[in-house]
């Protein structure tokens, strides 16, 4: 148990005592609502495991595993269920990144299911023609213009085609059943609507679905989404052609081009330019994962267009370089914790400076992925970092295409604004054969663009707002400007860590750009500070993203670590709240492989109302 961090008011829910056998979901009992499965943040056992934010979704994944499905089958079924119970973060109207470890080949593969810019996009698509100025962010979010071609459904099909054992129809069935029969409204579902009430009420089909009778569904009431059940059933019968090139694609384009705004709304929803042909032309390619070696372990994550893998990887390489130069990471004393967190914050600061300059869609930009992940490049960046002082942000990016052999002083440039959403969701799955999935999916903001496709029961993403609307650091080139067919830079970092070619950890989180720091901090907590995985997830988070201030959670702000690090030049501010008034960073899920077939599944004990971890067989 880490001494100081564990005293910061975090209660760790662990292991044995809370394990309860999970009842299977009954399928046909006359259409009565599905009872809420038991909810624990941590379970340890055998035969496979699932962790997600929702016990309903986790239970569906466990049922697939118990029924003989593999990790990919269960991941798709779990993700489809999240589209029902966590529709404000994920669903077939969005996109994501799927990372898979195959136990037979010991290989890690990734699927790029990122939403894509319509063919009508240009670099100035988010400039208001009336003013010549970039659109205010909330106007861009609440629009058809922010809707990119969704990638989630094609990701599921790709994953099943390559590594699954079940059909997409089978994988959608439990989620369709859940949508049809209904589920009990939980805190996150209620808050997801309450925080969006205004803009949801502006859109007729969104208000009809999520504000029945004009009200936010109350906690404990039953919520049904028969439209989504029918949509899943349509896809089950017709295949993904119903979406990519079919009726659903046509209706998505129609909804974005002509937002169904209520006559009583005074908000202007700018029409979109996405077409049915854009949707028909979508692909979700298999891409190379990022890889770094850290503490003798192999860390795999998602490559561009996500900046998750390159930024977590570069920061780990910087930490390794600092360790090599004599820095010690430990939580044994408060002084050790301060030194370790100084290294973590500064490594992240520098890695973000490089991420902001270099990472974007590699189909459009020359992204120096190998350079960003090279230990030599990290060493040339690590030498900027001091144990007794703090770099001034924004830090000038380095040049990973020509790493410097000397340590050049960091110069500053103009600051960035960080506008990514705080929504999204992450799930992890493993099966009895040892296959592993780490999958992050999103519709960008909580509630996406607020546009529900009429009578189809799902929200459309606003992922195109992840593009920069104008160059961030002129005259330096900005690789993340919009273009036709381009994918906006993401921060999603679904990660799998191997030891000697076998899985050790799988982890990921939502949280916009703070996804990167959440994953990095969990890995650092687990691998360097001696915490268990549940402790590493529960520990107070701090997020430095090459900004003059570092976002922090309350438990950190009230700890002695805040003044100690402030004394080194760091400056902490409360992280933005997500659903409650408490500052909050991320909502992680993870797995740790304990040897001899035993696996620990972990979710958040409290963030986002707590997540759900289950194993197939809690004891032998
Ligand atoms: N759109 C963000 C990304 O792709 C994710 C948003 C979130 O996590 O809330 O990185």
C-alpha cells in the first residue's frame, strides 16, 4: 500500500469479500426490465474477465464468455450494450480504437475505427463565413457539421471477422434485448441527460427519446430504447451494409444535413455536409500498434491518428531516460513521491509539446511515429527536465526527425486551448484462452452533437471538433487541420502491456486529452510506485498537458504533495467536474494477469459513479 497516496481519502475496494456470483441475464421473461447485475469495482478469478463502466454491459460480456465466446465476441457484445446504457459516451454513431492481443500468435493488433471527415471538408470548414472567425466551440459541437463518418460498427465487424468466433448478429442480440426490455436508470445515465437537458430539448428526436414527458428520467426508473433495439435487429438481419451504403447511412446524412430542431429552440444548429456516399466509403483499417519497451516490458497502444500511443510511449521513454540518469521513482517517503511526480508531470509536459506539433492522421501528414517513440529522442528531451525546477509551458516541440544530440533549452510558444470532450468509455476483456481486448470508444462530448437519428435510437458524434479550427502555433504547420477524408487527432490510448510476450496489464480511460495522462499515471503508479492495479486506478490523478497549470483531483489538492510540488514551480488547478461538482479525471478500467490463469479485473471505485469488474469464475 503506498503510504501517502493511500491516505488521501481514497477507499480501495478490493478483492475477495465483495465477490458475488453474477447471475446470467434472463433473455425472455415476458419483456420485463433486466434487473441490475451486482456491481463491484474489483474481482479476481479465472476463465476470463470484463471491466466496463456499467454492470449491465460487463454482465453481457461475461455471459458471452461463459457461453464459449472469446474476448473479441465479448468485447463487441459489451460495447453494443454500452450503446444502450451509456449512449452519451458511446454507440454506433461514434468511433474508437480497438487493441487486441492474440494468445496464439502473441501478436498485438489494432483497428482504427476513428470517425472521418466528409468529402466536402476543407481546412476552413470550421471558419464562420459570416465573420471569418473560427466557430465558437459550442456552436461547432451543437451542429451537423461536427458529425464525422461513424466507425464503431465497422470496427465491430472487423474485429469479429479477424479474431471473433461469433456473428455480428449474435453479438448484438443481448444489447438489443436490453434496449427492448429496459434497464434501471443509474447515476451516470441520469446525469448524462441532466447535464445536456438544454441542448437535448432542442432536437426533436433526442428530446423524445431522452426527455420522455419533457423530464430527465429519474434514478431507479426503467428506461427502454425500442428504436435502438430495432436498429440493432436491422443490422443483425442485413449486416453492416444497412449502415454503410444502406438506409441508416442515408438517414444519418439526412439528420446531420437537416438537424431536426424543435420549433421552440432558439439555438442555431449549423447543417452538416456529410453524405450517404461518405458513409458508404468508410473503412476501419488494421494498423500497427505503437510499441515501447519500459522496465523490460512491452507496452503496446494505439498509433496515429490517435496521439495516445505515441504520447504515453514518449513519456515512458522520457521516464526511463530520467531513471537511467539516476532519478529514483518510489513512494516510500513523501520526498520520494514528490520527486517521482515531478518526473511524471515533466515527462508528460514535454511529450505533449511534441504531440501537439507532430501527431495527426498519418494518411495526410508525415507523422514521425518512430522518432517520437525512439529512446534516443526521449533522451534528448529528458535532459530538459529538472528535479528542482519546472519547465515553462508551452514548451517548444522537438524535432523527432532529427533528434538533437545536445540538450537544447526549451523555448516557449503561444498556448493551446484544449477543447476535447470529457466523455468516452473504455472496456477491457480477456477470455479463458488468454486473448485480450483493450477498447476505447466515443461519440466525443457527453451527448455528442445532440443529434439523434429519428426513430433509430442513437446519437451522432461531434468528433470533427477534434480537428483544430485554425493553426494552433502559426507559423509552425498544424497537422490537425480538417480535410476531406481525414481523421481528427485523438487522445484515446487503449493499452496492453506484455511481459515476455504474455499479457501483464491492459488499461485505458475516457477523458479527452487527459486520457493520455490517466493511462500514463496508472502505468507509473503500478510499474514504478509499487501500487496494485486497483490502487493505481483509485489514486488521485493529476494531468499536465504542456499547460501553465496542471489539472488535479480534490484528494491531491488537499494533500501535502500539492504545496511540495508547487514549491518546485508546478501550479495546480481543480480538474473540470464531469457529472458531479467534484473535479474528476478519467474513468479507467484495467486487467492484471496474476499468473497461473488468474486475472484481476478493475474499474473505478467512485469516479463516474463507479464502474463494474467481473470474472467468469471467482474461485477455484
Ligand atoms: N474525442 C476525444 C478523443 O478522441 C475523446 C473524448 C473523450 O474522451 O471524452 O481523444
